[in-house]
């Protein structure tokens, strides 16, 4: 019995769906028809087992589906967390950070070039407020950095954060 359960657990969603469909059809088909075609000799006893297999395989199929959706929800949740933390962080900017971010807003641009050794730029990059737009440098240490779209929108709506 335990071997049969292990065998079902190891099945792919495609096989589980086939088992679920088979059990469903076998359960809803009239007993007289199944006996006429000699499919199930003792239909009531076997139907009880079919219900158990149906529920078990249906649960496995549902878990495959939910775990398939997990990466989608995880990436959306991570994006929401980054934006939420970033908006809180924008309320506590240092003078240097305000100076860098105000350049994007004042010049109405998405990209500016900064030295990759600038600690303020690196702090904003780590906080996901800006990001390196390219791995190709200008003069070996200057890289283009883009402002995040949500950061730009938030700063345009709340210009007092840069003053």
C-alpha cells in the first residue's frame, strides 16, 4: 500500500490529471453500465477506492499547481517589498543622496553617469533606488545609472523629499 502511495506522489501533473479524470468518469458512470461491460465487478467497493484515489491525486495536482504559482507570487511580493522599503528610505535621505537624486528630477532624465566608487551611489544602488544601466564603463570607473521608475514617480509626487 505504501509503495502505491509513493508511486502516486512521484507522478507528474499530466499523469495525475489523467488519474483524476479516469476516477471521475468511473465514479459518475452508472454502476449497471460498468457491470455490463465487465469493467468493475464489485462497483461499490471499488468506487470507495476510486474516491480515495480521486481525492489523493486531486490534492497532489492542486499542490503542483500552487507550487507552480509560487515563483510568480514570490517575485511580485519581492517587488512590492522593495518598493515599500524604498519609499520609506526616501523619507530619510542624506544630503548627498538628495543631491544625486535631484539631478535625475531637475534634468528630467532617467540616466546619469556616476563613479562606481562613489559610496552614495552604491548605497542607492543597494537600496534599489537606482540601478546600473550598463556594464560598459566610461573611463573605466564611470557607469550609467538609471533611476527606478517607481522612485522617479514617487519623487515627482513628493518633491519635498529632495529639499
